C-alpha cells in the first residue's frame, strides 16, 4: 500500500487506506482487532478484505461534494476530479458518517472558529464566482450534493462557525443559486410537511442572512455531548454506497434520458434499494420506510429523489433508515429535468403514474399490492389533513422571514402538492385489482 492513511473511528485507528502498489487505485485494510469487534465501512467493504478497488473508489466518490464544488475542490488541490483519494484526504476529518481519514493527531480539546454573520454575508455576495468551499485556506465542504452547502458547528449558545479537535460540524447550511429562486423555501415547506405527516425527517430551520435565504439542517449523524465538549459521530451510508455504485450512477438512467441512451438502466433503482432493505437486519421496518419515502416523494413531485437522497445508519449487525432529507417539489422548477430519478415500475414520466404503474412498482420491488395501496391511502390522508388544517407560512410570516410574494409562492406550492396527492389517493383503490 502506497501513501497509507489511518482510518479512525473515534479515538481509535481501525485500519488504513492507501493506493495499491500495482493498480494505483485506493485500497482498504482493517486492523485485526477491528476485524473481530468492528463493522465494515459499507456493505461492499467487508472486514475479510474481499472487496475490490472499485468498491473503495465508489465509497470515497460518494463522500465528496458534486457539481461545481467538486470541480473547485479538485482544482484547488491540483488534482484530477477523479482522484477521489486525494480529495477524501483533504476533507477526511469531517466527512459524512463516523470514520475519519487522517494521519494527523486530532487535538483532544475543542477548537472553534466563529463565522460572524457579516463575514458569511460577504462570502455569499461572492459565492457565484468563488463558491463556499475554502475558508482560512482549508476546504470545509464535505457533504455530497450539488446545492451550495456549508458544514458548520452550532454551539449550545447559538454561535456558528467551524469545529475542529473534539468538535466537528453539527449542522448544514444550504443556499440557493441565483437562477433557482425560492428553492430554499420550497425545501423547508416540503420538509415541514413531511414532519407534520409523521415521517422521520431531519430538523430544519428557515433563516436569512441579509438578502440570502438559507436552510439550516441539523445533522442526524452528529450529536454534541455537553459534558465532554465533544461531537459524537454516527455512521451512515447513502443509497449509492449501499448498492456499491459510484455517484454518477445515482440515477437509474445513468447515461441520461435522451432517445439513444434512455434504455440503459444500469444506475441505482428502486428494485435495487428494496432488495437491499429486504436483505437488511431489519427488513420489514426498512422496506416500509423506503415505501413511505417513495410515496411521499411522488406526492410532493420530488422527481429528483435519487439514490444519494436516501441514507441508512450502518453498524455492527444493524442497518436502519435515517431521517428524510433533500425533499423538494422539483416540478416548480423548469430548470430541473422533469423525469423520475428512478422508475416507478417501468415508468419515468411523472404525469404517467397511475394505478397500473403503482401496481407494476409493487410487483417489481417484491411488495404486496394491498400493502402499497393501504400505505398510499394512509399517507395521502395524513398529508391532505396537514394541508387542510395547518398554515405552513404562518410562523414564517409572524417572524417576518418571508415577503408577500414568498407567501404566495408557498400557497402555490401547497396547491400543487394537494392536487398531486389527491390524484395518487384516487389511484390507491385500483392498485390491488389492476391487471398487469
């Protein structure tokens, strides 16, 4: 192994990651004590060492940011965007999950660097040109996704900044691009609707930094321990890591939706994710949560619900769904592609989802049709009840966080979700009886 780096789990070194002397691809070796008492970083990276370099690459690839942030990270490091090993090392002390990749001794005391609001606003003014990746000559973005994000530590007294030593990020700040107005507000409302409908959902708060709206998301893989002044970490994997796929395969049509390649469906799929859930230590619970996640995404028209937008807590003989995140009504944004990330049955067109396609979805994913029908009835009733009884813009309006235009936007969003949910609710009665 070349350029070996420690894999840390808390204060313990549990293995090493480096490059193969032969292939120059990343490889992982676990310590003997971890092989006996620990758990693999992901399902494809077994403790026995039977994994391939491709699986190590896939795991690291999915830890890294996407889009422009990924390009900037590689550019600032002076490496190829495909050099996941170098990029993972640059971000290695605060990547998603519980493991860290570093040879440096992590300080045993909390280190906090405050980011005042005026400094953040100044950076936001320039983010279209310079991004939010580097602070103090150090990369700080380590959450996958294409949206502008910043990992931050929020202290018990509400101070915001960067945590090092025994601290790490506890929250994610998400911002919208200039050509996607209301994206943050859209996501906040969809996340609130999910929470009020009884779905496990990440805690969110709508904020403003001067003219810049932001979504503050509490990380569910982090927990601040007050007495120890320490951030504890819990391990997670996303859907691509669960299926041993690189990030480019997060969509089922991994080559795109154009005529000549749309028949190629080698990427992540609902059938693959349901198979993973059904083979997990908690098959019934995980299968049910994946089903509710998919049905809710259909109700809110979240066509971009790909495999990296679903995650699992992963540990020794345990696997369970994380709270939901990245819930957005994509139909409100013509800038996004208006096709499903993963097929429902054999259908990618959202407007073509009817009872037949839902029955086909049930059959292809190994689900009982009456279960899908009943789940759809129950969840749609909850969503419609929330919409009819709750004013989701009221608190934001009282706190003077939204304008009259934004209040109107929320009303349009809710009407869109209501119409879609009513359509799906009507489909439920025919799912069990339709002939395939």
